[in-house]
C-alpha cells in the first residue's frame, strides 16, 4: 500500500521516517517535504517536494499518487508563534487538514491526524478520549477546530491522535525540546522549569509507533509491533502513573478494541512536571541538577496561555498495543541521548 506522511522533516515526522521500514514493512512510503535541501535521505522513503499550502499542487500530487493512508503531521506546532501569527496558523492548522480530509474522502484514503493534549484546559486531568476539550490558546483552538472538521468530512475514516509533550532526537532543522535543559546541565544558561505544569510525555519514537498503530487500525490491518517480544514494557494499569509513586490514577481501562477509534490519546505512562523531567534527565546522565531553576507558570508569562495539567489517560491506546516506556527507558533507546550520556561518561563532566 502507499502511505503518505506530511511533515517528514519535523521533530516527530523524522522519527516516523527513520523507522518507516519497521513501521510499514512492504509499503511504499512517500513523505512531503517543503524543501528538498532539508531532506536527509532516509532509506526506503520517497521525498515529495511540496509546499502544502499550495492547494493546486497538493491536489495534483494527490491525484497522481493517491495514498491508501496518510499521517498528517505538518503544522504550525509552536503555540506562542500561533498566538502571534493568526492568519498563517489558521492556514496550516485548519485549512490544510480540512483540504487533506477532502482529498482523502475523494480518493478513499484513511487519515491519521496529529492533534494535541493542549485541547484541554488542564483543570480536570487525566483526560480520556470522552473528555470535553476546552482550548485556552489559539493553537489549541485551531487544532480542536481541525479535529472536528476532519471527523465531519471523513467520519470513521479519520483517527485523531492527541499527542502530549514530546522529547526525542533533534529534527534536521535542529528542533529538540530538551535542548535548553541539556545546555543548562552542561553549565550553559540556567533552564527555568515549571513545577506546576504537568504532562504525560512520550518520546518521538513512541509517538511514531503510536501513529503507525493508528494507521494500521484505520487501514483494517493487524498491528505487528515492530519490536522483539518482551522488549517493550507491559501496559501500565492506570491512565498514567503519578511521578511520586502514588499508584494508578484510574480504574481498569476500556476493553481492547481492534477497529480504528475516532480519537486516540497517545500519552505516556507517567505524569511529571517539567522540573521533575529535568531532574530525572540529570540523574539519568549522572550529572548534578544545578542549572535547573524551579519556577511557577505565573513567573513566566508567554504569548500563549498554558493549561496547568493536561495529563492524558491513554488506556485505550495501551489496550490496543501502544507501549511507551518510562522516561529513562525511552532515553535509553534514543541515539542522541545515548551519545550525550556516553560523552558525559567519557569526559567525566556535564554534557557539552
Ligand atoms: N512537538 C510536540 O511536543 C507536539 C505535541 C503535541 C502535538 N504535536 C503535533 O504533532 C505534529 C508534529 O509536530 P512537530 O513537533 O513534529 O512539528 P515541527 O517540528 O514544527 O514540524 C512541522 C513540519 O511541518 C512542515 N511544514 C510546515 N509548513 C509546511 C508547508 N507549508 N509545506 C510543507 N511542509 C510544511 C515542516 O517542514 P519544514 O521542515 O520545511 O519546516 C515540518 O516538517 C503537529 O501536528 C503538532 O501540532 C506536537
């Protein structure tokens, strides 16, 4: 089958590209790229140079090579940028997914659309798929509007995957959510990290696996986990585990279902504050956590309002075979994190 991935050079997309052979064995994988120059040349993936805001070009390419399934990742993914660029943000985060949904409908393709935990207001966590979204920022409101539009156009041919805060190997453009923390641990400028903002983070590697799982279900194909038996952790009992050993947060989850859900939460097994995430990274690297400064959300106003706790209850995804590990387990399998730790060990100093 032919699979399209948009945003293949992004922070999440590059991880889908790296793992494409494992995630979609035997499929033809096509990745849209805005500029061919930023394409690192992942084996087994065909780059398709395309500015996705070019509606005519998009339709032409879609008709020439219609996919059976599409993972839509390209977006304006920075909430602060979206707050300050309303027109461009709407074009990328609402008009583009709507146009893609209409093309999918016309050509009979299944759509997996990447949305965000930020569609919730953060006041009643953890959030399962049935929870009512109440976006507090422009980015989140646009993503929620797009969620509704793709479902309106495609019905059950669309799966919306809500992704949480992610960490992972840097994108070709150098995007890396923990870069400031690593720099602070290396003696650079201090990193101010919230003690009152909680998330259920996952690695981009786990995100790639979760998105692939959703697409396989949407295509009506069995999901064969791309890891050897026993390699990935057992599913957690609750939606997420609080970071202070307080046990599962909720009663046993939903019964496994094998068809494609309309909504799928791809959160991690642990609820952590940004500050605790930094402290655990320091411990994993074996360096002191000096340089990490605990702050409150109110201390650091940003363009986009920030919900306090958008922890996801991801028991439906766990029941379907999604297996994100704890932070340390995921860092253990990310090449760039392994390299930083090896450098620290070799030098006997903080990461450089
Ligand atoms: N990162 C997170 O923590 C997070 C959390 C929750 C949800 N999400 C969602 O996950 C998805 C992926 O996020 P990400 O962090 O990977 O974003 P990203 O790193 O900013 O990547 C965005 C991608 O979209 C592409 N793109 C943007 N405008 C384009 C255009 N006009 N034509 C073609 N391509 C275009 C970019 O191409 P270039 O490389 O050419 O710029 C890039 O490949 C998004 O839908 C985001 O909303 C992300």
